[in-house]
C-alpha cells in the first residue's frame, strides 16, 4: 500500500485533499493522471451500462435534495454506524471494525483499554442552504446517489419509452461522515459512486433472476478490465449487516493488501424506496403495464460501485514487478496516456521537430504524453509507472528512413514502425 500511495503522489494520480493546509481527513484530490484514469473508468462503465444496453437510461440528479427525501429513504433514522470511544485517548471507532480496534489497543502497549458503550452515529453530512444568516435550512449532502434515481422514477417513465424491466444509471459524488476514514481512498468522506437501479416486477423469482444476473454481470465487468479473477470473490451479507433498505445483499470483494474488502454491492431493495417516497411525497410512484393494465410498485435490484475504490483496486492489481522494473499493467482502455513520444535528444532540432509532428498527429485521437527530459531509461521508467502502454522514440534513423522505435510497456520489447503506419498500428493495439 505504501508503494501505491507514494506512486500515486509521485506521478500525479492522487494527492491528499487540501494538503498545503494540513489536509482534511477522508478527502483526496485527483491529479492529471488520476483524473484521466477516473474518466476512462467512468466512460467504460457508462458505455457498458447505458450505451450498449437498450433497457437502461442515464441521469444526473442534484447532490442537494429536499431533506424530506432523506427521511423517506430511511437515512435520517437508519443510516448509522455503531460508534465507540477509547476511554484512554478518546479516539473514535466503528464498533463493528474489530481489526481496527485490535490495532488501536496494541498502540496503547499493554495498558488496559476500556471503551464507551456503542451509540448510533448518523453518517449523513449536513449543510445549510439559504442567504439569510439564522434563516438557513438544514439539508444533507447525499449519502448515496440512489435517491436521485428513485425520486425521478415517475419522470423517467413519463418522459422516455422505458418498460419494466428497466434501469436508471447514474454516476456522481456521495458524502459520508465516516467515523474512521482510512486505507487511502478506500474509505473516504467524499467519494463517487456508479449505480444502476434496475426495476423489475414485484415477484421473488423475477427479483432473484435479476439479482443473479447483475452479480455475474458486474463480476465479468471487473475481470474484463484486467483484475485477476483470484483476487475477486462474492460475499453474501448476513441478516444483521444488511442496510436498512435491503432484502438481500452481496458484495464483490477484492483481495486488498489490507485484507478482503468490499469493492461494490448488489442489493435487492424490494419496493422499499418507491413505496416510502410514495408515502412521504404523496406522489404515486407505481408503474402501470400498458399491455396487461397491471399496476404495481416495482422492486429495485441495485448495483452500486465506488469509483474511487474501483480505481484503487485497479491500480493495486495492475502494479507489477519484472526483474528490477516496476510497471502498471493497466488495460489500455483505462491507461491515462495511451502513448508517449520522445525525441532521443532534446537539443537536436530535427529530432524534436519530427517528434512534435508525431505527437500532434496522434493527439487528435488519444491522450499522448511528451517527454524530452533526462535519458531514455528514465523516461521509460516514468511511463511504466504511469501505465502508458507504448513509448515512441524518434532517433537519428528516423530522419533517414521515417521509422520510429515503439516500445511495449508489458514486454519491454521494441520494434521499428513506419511513421505513416502509427495511427493504424495503435488503433489495432489499443482496442
Ligand atoms: N446505494 C447503495 C450504496 O450506497 P453502499 O454499500 O453503502 O451501498 C456502495 O456503497 C459502494 O460505494 C461501496 O461498495 C463502495 O464501493 C462505495 N463506498 C461506500 N462508502 C464509501 C466510502 N466511505 N469511501 C469510498 N467508497 C465508498
């Protein structure tokens, strides 16, 4: 983990949030490479979940919502973690995180550590809206992005051609007042989620069919992104750990350096959300089948993934050692830069001009990095750590025969390719 954290800072993937002011616990800023990687991940997710399906539509709902929505969804009452406090140093922990508690007890080196009784701690982050001091209304930043989809169920049905079964997809920020943020971005207070709320007929068999379908669909997605199969597993939730809205829940877990950890969740939320929003808003959120005339409140099979967690696990899984060489074996579709272009020598104008031309041509179709600092070995080292799949070097031979050296990140093998064949070459290699 230390190596990944250091690499993320060194190469511009992830920095501690507001670092120059001493940081803000549980917040992280994505740098140039991290932002590219994050956008690539979200775009791939969106392509698979929305673009390539005819039963899912996408939305982008507001982060700030009428606070009644959070009462309806049960978050004001039940979005809680059990909080305990160490009586020696007043550090606070989640009572259900036994490993973290053990580590803390050890930090007091043999002292008898006593704890307060667990009390319910609400994770919703409060904010104040309004322009007149003292007359502001208290609202919540969304604790999960789900509510934005649920409250728009009727709008979607009325304004699009969707028919049950169908899904509403969304990507966006969520905020939680986590008691113990930690393990780098794994548990943050501000993070992003990618979710599909998939509405089905209110029937146990139908719900089970889609629950199993989404479990496998999501597992296949992460395997297709290059995560090693042996590092992924399903874990069904026991009754006592299920969220207040879930009839059934399963996590996809990743074998992280800090132990098997939740990557994402698939939940059968039943009719909990639509029923409660119907009750609290007075708007009928049932669905009428236009063929059979049947009217019902659909059940929701949800898939919910953290963008930041996915990105962290993708980075950990991609981190490889080959002899003395370290590289990020990221799927080319995820890699921040697809290609890097180097003039062999920064002070030879002919080489720089030729390299610039290649850089500008390729840039029209993909993210291309430019590097003319130091020696070629150092430039390869930097691009390997950035996960750039290919490096192009423009050397003296280029000026004679219009070929360049292309070096493959994973094998470190090099081959000569004609300049005018480069776009086609990368089109095939970067699929
Ligand atoms: N809408 C359902 C929902 O929010 P969840 O299991 O609480 O369910 C879903 O969260 C996913 O969001 C998690 O599997 C994880 O990937 C991500 N996530 C949750 N809390 C997080 C946090 N504090 N920091 C980073 N990611 C988080």
